[in-house]
C-alpha cells in the first residue's frame, strides 16, 4: 500500500479497483451510509479527501468521510473500516 496524495490519478485507481473487485461493498456503502433502500447498479465515480461519490441506479450519491483523508493508504484503511462497520 502506497502513501500517495489524494490526486485525480489516485481517485481513478481506487475507483477502478472498487468497481472491479468490490461492487458488493459499494452497494453496502450506498445502503448503510447513503440511506438508499436497495441497489440494482452501483459504481464509484470519484473519491476525494472529504467524500466518495457513487452512481447508484443512475443517480449520484455523495458519502462524506468522518475525517479528512491524508493519502491513499488512509483512504484504503478508511474504506475497509467503513465496510467492517456495516452490520451483516
């Protein structure tokens, strides 16, 4: 895991990874943190130091983080922590 600053390139890399390998987690984020009732399609569009933006069933959904992300390593740790905090 690298400690790259939160740039548009890092955002694209994280989004590509999440969209390829963690669609189920993205849906859980939308439901738990975004207040969405159900999800048919979901895609991560962007991640910044303050929030992540998802496209859920054609609509944009912005989910804020509980702190300002420092770098890509912090983003990874935060996304994992958020996932683990979601009840089964």
